[in-house]
């Protein structure tokens, strides 16, 4: 094997060995029937021309032809299943790796990741079918030459004269397409990534009147994609017309040689018919040269998948979480471009507000504390255990996280709130009451069983469902990354009171831009340019004009 991409393709091809064995066996039957068919046809023709009973020959012809048709149909069905299984396995493997890398640190954009999950997994998943088909055509072409030699060695010699031209054509085609296929796939991924970004910001684009500029940005790689596509089509066209000239030239040469054989009495009419069939089979390898493009594409897809699979992922923790009260220690944590040398202790049960201007590192600090972002330096310790050492399933069970723009997953509203937990109906309703969203849900047509697709939600209602999803775990630590930004101040205060009553003694870390929220906190961490400028109660910090400038006039 030349590299990781080739090893991945071998692994993918051997995933379902039983079905692969069946596909290979059926391909052998189809190959044998295909090679026997011209001879069976020749025997039937000679019997008819000679005027003798031809039922045995015709019966044999029908049997061979039927076997080839049946093998082709069954092989197509099994090949489809084989490709689907391989593609599904690749998608699952790639998804697991992307989840392990984490959205906050992965270098693969959303659109590019989607492109790899869809097109590249399908392209690489078809490797077994492509290889079996190429191998079948190689066996058929080789067998046709041997059978042609058995009819008359002169015919085989004439046919063999075309082999160097066919090999040169295949080599040229493969060399020209390999780089273009990979370039086409890479640019397609970049285009998909830009498109996903644009779709996510449609309202912002419309509001700012930058649709034309954004369209230009999204379509900027289109010229490079067009060039790669044009090169592929030119290479394909060049191969087609060259193969189109080679095929009739070879057929005419062999037929001319067969004609001399008939004149000299060496060959019968049936032999000429068989010769036509074997020449067509022998040239099948030339007509299947486009399969080399598919083979090249499968390898290009595998290279893009390996690019993700070989990316080092954080090592999951193996230690159980110790009992504790939710005490957090941030020890000399740095994140490139976001945080620098952060040292912080949050005692269990503390309500901590994180404030700062836009870009000061608030969300990065919340992500580090919650275990969603692995720092480049330093570590976060929860109740005596470094986060990276805690088992992921335990960490997710004791740390509840709510976002400014929550993505609600699941079929129904209840599914969205209970997502990732074993919570029952009573726990889900209790979490929604705490998040002040129960009254909204019960007014829906089917209440908690209303499908999400039929649930119109405002920004504040979606945020409260996200809060309920964080609360339903009954976590030891709650982290709200501006998760109440869309709530009015009265509702936000009601949520905080309900939280204090429903989950007393929990550690709460709240990223906020509101002075009122900071005032209700026990302590405030004031961030500036990725560093801690001060840690103190809101009242003490309020004396600083620069601190007051962090908040909007309405919040003051």
C-alpha cells in the first residue's frame, strides 16, 4: 500500500467480507458466461448453416445467456448493498471523529465537513464495486484474447497489436485525471463551506444589504471549480474519441484477418461470429477506461477522509468524577487568539458572572470551563479532577450548558428538552417550569408532544428551551453562554430565582452583557483582551468607569 488512503480503501472494501465474496463469485459467473457466449453463438450459427438440428446448440446458447443476465442483475443488487454498507460505515466513522474533534477546535468548516460526509463517503464507499468491475473486465479481456488464439493464433496476434495503444491511452487518462479529480473535490468542499456560512447568516445579509457582495464571496471558488471540471471533461473527451478510433480500427483489422481465414478454409462462419464477440470483449477494457476516473475519484475521496481521520483528537478521560460541590479551578489556561494565562477559582455553589467587551474571550472561557474547548496550555479542575481525565459521559452528566442560540434536536418538544439525558416526563416538565417556558409549551396543539417542525418559537422561547435542556440533567455546574440574552430582564430574574430554588447550591457561570445580571451574581470576572482584569463583586467594580463602559446604557 502506498499510503493511508490506500489502506482505508482496502479496509472499506473488506468490511462485509461475506457479501464481497458473493459479489466476486457472481462476477466470476458473469465473466465465465460472457466468455462462453460468443462460442455458444458460433456453434448455433454453424449448426444452422450446416442444416443439422440445432436444438442442443440453441439450448446451450440460451442457458449461457440467461446465466449472464441473472448474474448481472443479482450482482448489481449485491453491489448496491455493499456500497451502501461501506458508505454508511464511513459516515459513522467520520461523524465520530468530527464529534471527537469538537466544533470549537476543528479546522474543518461545516460545509466542508458536510461535503466529506456526503460525496466523499459515497465515492470511497464504492471502491469494492469499482475494483470488482475493473478486475472482471481485465479477466474478460485476457480470456477473450486466449479464446481468440484458440480459434486462430493469427487473429490473436493482430489483436495484440492494439494492446500498447490501449495501455498508453489508459495511462494518459489516469495521469491527467488524478490531480483534477482531487482539486475538484477540494474546491467543492470549500464552496459548500461558504454556502453553509451564508445560509446561516441570511437575515444578517438581507438586513445589511450585502447580498451581492456575499454572493461574490461564496462563488469566488467557482472559477477554480470550473477549470478543474473543464480539464476533466477535456480529458474524458480526448479519451472517448481516441477509444472511438481504436475500437473500429482493431475490429476491421481482425475481421480482415478472419476473412482471409474463411477464404483459406481455416475458419467457418460461426468462427467469424465468435471472433466479433471476442474482439468486442477484448476491447471492453478500453471502453471501461472511464472506470479509472471513478477509481481515481475514490482514492481522492479517501485522501480527504484520511485528512479528517488522521487529525489528532483529544484523548477522552478515563477516571470517574469524585463527589464534590462543583468547585472549579482554572489553572494558567491559554487559548491561542482568545485567552492568555487565566487563573481562577470558583468555589462550589458560587454564582459567577463573566463580563467584558465583544472579543474579550468570554465565550472561550465558558467553553474551557465546561469542557467544550481544550486549552492550548493549562487545565481546568472540577472537584479535584482535571476535566481531560474525567470520563466524557460523566462530565456531560454533571455540567449543564446553555447557549445564546441553542440548536434544538429531536422529534418533539419533549425530545428537545430531554436530549442527551434519561429524563422522564415529570423531570422534563419540571425543567421547563424552572426555565419559565412550561406555559408556552402547554398551549401548543399537542403540548410536549408537538413536533419541533410545527412549533413556532421566538428567540427567547428557544433560549428557554435550551435552558431547560441544561437544567434537566440536574447538573453540578451550570454554564450559560449568554443564554438569556433574548429574555427580558423580568423573565431573566424569574429564571434565576427558579434556578436557585430548584437547584440550590449549584455552581453557575453566566456569560452576560447585562449589568442587572452581574449585580445579582456573587462574583464578577471582568475580561479584557483575553486576560482577567479584575475579579470582585459587581458593586465594587461599578466604581470603575471602564467597567461601566462594558454594559449598554439600558443595562446601566
